[in-house]
């Protein structure tokens, strides 16, 4: 009979081109003998063997072509992959270099900021030191001017104005005590001490004239109020010195009269001592009260110094005549002394002393 063509193979069940069933050649468990027997089940079907073989060769050729194309695509894909990988590596290196450059710039910026901050700090310190220097120079000029004015006012006995300058001088001087090792400042502080000492001595001499002492100049009217302000400005020690000196000057008369060894110095003259103090307190109120501020408590200080002097006199008397003293007289003097002490305590309470 005639050979089988492709149509005969299709008619006999040989579908080599398109089949919905999977190709047996693609199966992992492919058995060539079974496959051939299935394609050629009988002798009559062998007539299409040549066409079948040709079809297989065509399919083999197509598969080879597909394999070559696949290999080319794979090679091209590998080359592109390597190129992409190289490009990626290049991009990573470039990114790393950029990061490195950014880090270097950041470090430079940090150093620059640090340098700027250090410069700003130095400038700030310099500004503060300059401000302190300018302030110190201004205070120095003010102190020099104030000292000259204080010397002038003190010499003119314009004590009230001088008292206000004393406070300013003391405040300004306080700013320079830590710089006393500087020669110029040390000289200025020494000058200040000399001016203040001269003013104190002048005030002491002026108050001495109140008791009739001789003054080199005539005291201006109403000098006492300004002098009191000046004494207060010079501090409590100066006030105590003026009051103490005045009281001791007042007591010179008392000491001359009742000095041990003189006639009215005995125990029997104790009442005369107390009477003398009463007269002096009365004299103070009439003659000297307007010269001293009430806050100075001059009468109280006078009584205190009177008691000290009297005690010294009586101790000296008893130490030399304790064997010959009449006991009754001693008791009587003791009682009178206690009575007079209580009188002074009532007149000048403890808070006022």
C-alpha cells in the first residue's frame, strides 16, 4: 500500500504538533519502547514511520534551535547581570566615597564649629574682662576724685557733705581690697587711710573745743549736726572714741577733786561724789546736750565712766586703809552706793547702756 503521510498519522491518532495532552517525551519516566509501541501498535501503522521519524527530526532540530536560543539568552542575561553587578558595585563604591566625603566634611564642619565656639568663648571672656577693666578704671577715677573732695570738705569742716562722701569712699574702696598688691592701688588705699585718719583727728580736736579747748580755726555755726553725721559715717568705733574722750575730759575735774590722797577722797565723802555727778549731768543737759545726738547716749556713757573711776578710787582707798576703816561708815557708804546705783539703773535702763 502507499506510505502514511501526516494526515494519515493524524487520522490514526498521531498528533505531533498540537495536543492538549502533555508530550510524553517531556516526562521524567519516559520509556522509549512503550512509546514506540504506543505509536505503532500494529504492522499497518508502520507505514507512517518515515513521516514520524521526519517529524521527530524536525522536532529535534527545533529543540536544538530553542536550546541554542536559550543558551544565547542565558549568556546575554549573564553578561547583563555581570554588567548590572559591576554597575551596582561601582554605584556602591561611589556611594561609599560620597559618604566618606560627607563624613570628612562633617568632621571639618565640627572642627570649624568647635573653633568658632572657642573663638566666641575667648571673645566673650575678653569682653567680660574688658568690661571689668573699664568698670574698675571708672571706680578708680571715682575713688581718686572722692578722696580729693573728702580732703577738701574735711579741711573746710563741711562735715555733712563729707559724711555722704565717706559712704561712697568706703564702698569704692571695697572693690579694690583684693588688688591691694598692685602698687597704684596700694598707694591709693594708703592715701585713703591717711585722709580718713586726718579727718578723725580733726573731729576729735573739734569736739575737744566744746569743753573750752583751743582750736586752730573758728568752728562754723551749726557744725555739730554735720560733725555728728560724719562721726556716724566713720563707724561705731569712731563714735565710741569721741564719746569716751569727751566723758574722760569731763571727769578730769572729778579725778582732780577726789583723787585718793586728797582731803575729800575718803569714804565719808561718797555722797559728795554722787552729788558731783548729778551736777555734771545737769550741766551736760544745759550746755552740751545739743552738741551730741541723743542716740549717742552720752549721759549714760558719762555715768559708766564715772563708776569705773569711782571704783578705782575706792579700791585704792580700801587697799591702804582697810584696817582703820569704820565698819559703820563702810556699811552706810555701801547702802548709799547701792541706792545711787539703783537710781542710775532706773534713769538709764539696761537696753540704753
